């Protein structure tokens, strides 16, 4: 294998958003077993270094492919539509209004029940957005649209973490 191969090639799977997580996990274990540095403990320094590089590369690819958001962003990058989250924050007005409403609701939440209800709402929105990512990536193959959806999901993920943090604070 080539260290420069894309993540999908390393795992021997077709570049797509939808993937079989069980098969990905099994392939990761197989690749790690093949490339694990301990297998090369008695080999020369170059073979040990290569095993270490492969082990790191396999883990990087696995981390990217197992996470739906990272996988979608990677597909965008591969297909010439970088996410550019630092300098492209444009979002549809309806999405921004939803974000503002959620933020207000979070500030006004008075107890655990309110926060858990918000967490459920955000979780449902996330599931819907992930389904949209799959349709855009695998059916439409509209990479600029996918990049915008990824940026939107990043906002939702950040908000979900904020809600969880508030729930954790109440639990202390």
C-alpha cells in the first residue's frame, strides 16, 4: 500500500458517505494487525519506521471514515469542494434563525427537563441532517452542496455539545 492513498483506498472501499461500519471496524483491525509496529520489533530500523508510519496512517484514515461528519468533509475535499469553515460561514436564513432560537432556548432553559427536550430536538435534527448528507453525497454527488451541509452540521454538533455541557453542569 501507499501512504499517499486516500482513506477509502487504504480500507479497500468505494468512496461514499454510506458505509458498513461493522466491515470498516473489521478491516481496521485487520490492517492494524498487519502493520502493528510490534510485528516489526526484530526488523531493521527502516521497517520499524515504516510500520509506525502505516499504523499512524491507518488510524488517521479510520478516525476520518468512522465519523460521519469527518467522512463527509473528506469526500468534499477529495472532490474539489473544501469545507473552508474559517472563511465561508454563509448559511441559509432559516438555518440561522433556528440556531438563534436554539441559543435563546438554551439561555432560558430552567431545568433538566428543558435541556433534555432540547437535546432530543437537536439529536433528531442531526439524524435528519445526516440523512441529507448521504443523499447529497451518494445520490446527487453535489459536492458544493455537501460542503454547505457539512458546515451546517458543524454548527449543530457544537450546539449539541453546549446542551450536553449544561446538562452536565446540572448533574454536579
